[in-house]
C-alpha cells in the first residue's frame, strides 16, 4: 500500500512540474492602463542599457504644438540584448499627432527616431495601435552610426571601399577606427579619447572651426545640434557602457 501511494505521488509531482514549465521563455511585458487610445509596442531589442543618464529609450507621443513629448513610457533598461519586449502605453489623447519609438533627452526632446507613426496612419486605426519594430539595436553608438556617420560621413569615409585619410566610418568598422586611434593629420591627438570629448579630434572637427586643418562644422545643421551633444556624451561617458 505504501509503495502504491508513493508511486501515485511521484506521478502527480511529475505532472505538476510539466504543467508549470512548457520550455518557452516568455516576453517581458509592461502595461500601463489608462483612458484614451492604446499603443502596443513589440520588438526584439538590444542596446537599451547602453545609454547615459541624460537619455531614455521610450515610446512617446507628440502633438503639433511643441517639439517635446507630451506622453512617454520608457522601455525597461535592465534586460539582456536580444530580449523580446511587449509594452502597452495607454492614455494617448486625441491631440497626439505622432507616436514614436525614440530616444529623448531629459527635456523630453526627441534626439533619435527609430520608428514613427504619423497622424494620418493613426486616424485610420480604431482599435489598439500596433507598432512592431522587429529586431532593433537602439544602443547609443549604434544611434550615432545611423544618424551621423551613415547619413553624413560614409560617402567620403568607406562607402565606396576607400576612405579619406584611411578613416572608415562604415558600420562594423567605425568604432575600432575611432577609439584610441591617432588622428591622420596630427598623431598627437586621438580621434576619440575615451572620457574626454574636448581632447578628441572628432569633437574638434565637428565643433571648432579653425582648431584643425579639416573643418567639418557644417556637417550637422542648426536643428541637429543635439546630435553633437550626443557624440560628446558618448565620448565622455557612453563609451564605457559596452557601446562597441
């Protein structure tokens, strides 16, 4: 009798363990329950934790009256790269004209955009607003690559297979070409000196006309000045946050 009881107990425990763990790794999910419209963000993210305290990776709503976000929700920071995230943001009022997955400053100004849904697209949606971004690297250096190097620099620095000054700023090469590497025109100056933007050649050519023989102060427009600050913040702090 005792053996019979032990046998059935073992079967019961086995069934319990099987029902508790189906072998899947479930998505990390964060929900915000409020009135108004609802946005559901899905994607596989990397680089979220690679930002300094001056910035946040968020889903945000903007109206047509201000350049600053009127509603935001930060993506979870303490997650490993390659994590699938499902996040819902409620309370989106009708005066919100665009929704963005982006990086904002402390003032809630959009610095980097990864995905944007504009008013016309939003107006056609009567149910939950779905924003699927697939697999996305939202890291600090990756953002500098996509927003600055890819758009402004690679035409002369590597896109055609050759690079001015032998400085390749194409994806996959730019980090190692810049960090702790001497400048082509002045070997006493590092292109990027970790922890010191003011002493980095990259900062000098983008910010100070006349300080170097190669003036690139016109590379970014007046509206893009926050990107210059982003580069400086990466050199001063972000470079130490595994931004390769």
